[in-house]
C-alpha cells in the first residue's frame, strides 16, 4: 500500500512540477502564438469586403429551392423533382440564399442572407419525366398482386453564376 502511495506521489509531483504542470504546458504549447487575427468586428468586415472586391476564389452558396437545400457553384446542374412553372430557356434568379461563402470566409443568413448581397442565377435546361419507379404489392396465399408504375416531373437547371455583389453591411444596390 505504501508503495502505491509513493508511486502516485511521484506521478503527482511530475504532473504538478513548475507553474501549471505538464498538462498546462502541453495545452499552451498547442495554442497559436501569432496574434494577427482581427480583433474587432469592423476589422473582420473590412477584411471580408476587401476579399469580395478581389474575388480570387470560387464562390458557392446554399440555396432553398422547392423545399430542399442545395449547395451550388458556377456551372452546377440541378435536377429538381415536382411541377415547376418556368419554361425551357428561362433565366431565373434564385432569391432564397441561406449561406454564401468562398475559400476565405462565409456569410451565414438568419435564416436568409440579406437581399441583394448574393446573386445566384440559373437557366432552365430541360423538363421531362423521371425514370419509371415500380411499386409492387403482394399478399401471399391470397392471390393478390398489384403493380403500379410512377414517373415524376423533373426540371434540370444550370447554375450560371454565384456572385457576392455588394459589400457587407452596406444597403443593397439592386434588390428588385
């Protein structure tokens, strides 16, 4: 028993040696030493506005369309199920943007990003029906079988552009 106590005491002495012990020295050694990060919200907004002007990286957005959320970038194809009124060749602007981002920063809406800040445009490529889905029902030993076939309407969209058009915290230039 005394041997166990001395072992625990040695272990406690090793851990608590010096200010804070090994554990706190380990945690502080992992902490970043550089303090270049902007500290105020004005600095963060200014940095983001500068990145918007430079427009170096590819933008992406998460949009809400027909009850679903889609992550889109320039040139993406979306296949949307269900009836949708636009015709082939129509160019549309997708207004419900939940999030817009680049490699360097993200703009998160609550629930939507402010109108006029992000511009997502798309073109209707085709409209048609989905592949045939088979619904087969059977009750064993009852001579009951039913086969139903179902095809849903589909609309295919091409995302033309995802642009962050205005600076953050400035009034929108062209909302409507």
